[in-house]
C-alpha cells in the first residue's frame, strides 16, 4: 500500500499558507480603505475651513498613494473645487474632466460638470461655459443643480447685454425653485469680484506672453497673463488693469491703443 501521508501534509501546509496569505491580504486591504477614509476626512476638514492650500497638498498626496480607492472620485471632486477656489482654473478643469470621463457612475458627475463650466466662466470663455451649463440641463433630466445653472446662465446673458433673456432665467428660478438660495442672490458667487480689464495681446506660446507682460510692466502698466482653453488649445492672453467701471476701462484701452496695441475690453 502506498503511503500518502507526506503528500497530504504538503497539501495541508500549502492550503494553510494560502489561507494565511489571503487573511493578510484582506487585513491589508481593510487597513488601506480605513486609512484612505481617515485621510479623506482630514482633507474635508481643510476644505470646509477654506484652507484650500492644505486641502490641495494633502489631497494630491492621497491621490498619488490611493489611485484605486473606492471613494477616489470624491477626492477628485474636493481637489477640483479646491483648485477652482484657489484660482488654478486649468488644473481644476483637468480634474473635473477626469471625473466626467473616468467615473461614469459617480455621484459627483453633475457637480463636476457645473465646476467645469465655472472654470471656463472664470477664464472669460463664456461661450464654452454656456455650453457646459446647458449640457447639464439636457444630460441630467432631474438635475439637482438647475437653480445654480439658471443663475449662471442669467449672469452670462447679462454679460452679453441680453437683459430680457437674463430675466427669463431669473423668473424660472423664482417659479421652479422658490426656496433656493439663488432666489435672493444679487450676483453669482464666483463672480463677486467682477471687474473690467483690457486685453492687449494673445499668444500661443507662454514665454511670449510672459515677455509681453514684462514689457508692459516696465512701462508702468499693471499687466498680467491668463490661460484660456478653447477647442482643446491653450491661449495665453495678456491683460492690463482691473477697474470697476467701463469708463475707466475705456480710458485705459484708448491709452494702450495710442501706443499701437490691439485692444479689447473684458467682460
């Protein structure tokens, strides 16, 4: 009779080892999930306290270490809004795009779409912003952010000088969402610091725009550069001044024009 006991012992040892490794893997997985959740809560605290610098710094660290965590889309969204609030509209735009393209079933998808529209609005690309906002109304049949979208669209119409259309959107808010905060808002929150500025040049290369800014600064003009994405291309626009009245902007525009610059007033 053949003795099979050594083989049985070998199989049992292998099975125990596999079971042990499985337990270790499961415990490590649980630990990673708990660590991610704990770090995410810390980042939320930074965010809610308007400490966007730390929310971004810690959020990027967590993102690099936890690329496949279950709630990673929430981390992306917090980062996107933090960059938006911090004025880095290009990075915010990239993050909102990631949510929309890679997390098809994310509960933050509609919010990311609104955030993406805001990045364009704040960069002065009201045409692209309008497209993104209208897309929310057509894509999300029961859009939870309709009141916010209507309000932003009303502000865009005001910027275009179409007061009648702006009034239509405001009427929709009052009729459909009488309890929404947008009803009593006099102006769009993200546009609280609305101002007029004069564009003196637009460049496809960042280095050329930076050089032009330096040239204008040496002449005493408060010039600065803004990045604008249009049709997936980046343009670097050089603008001068941030004044409160259209009259001040017009005076600045005329002065720059006399020096030979091609000028245009925004908004």
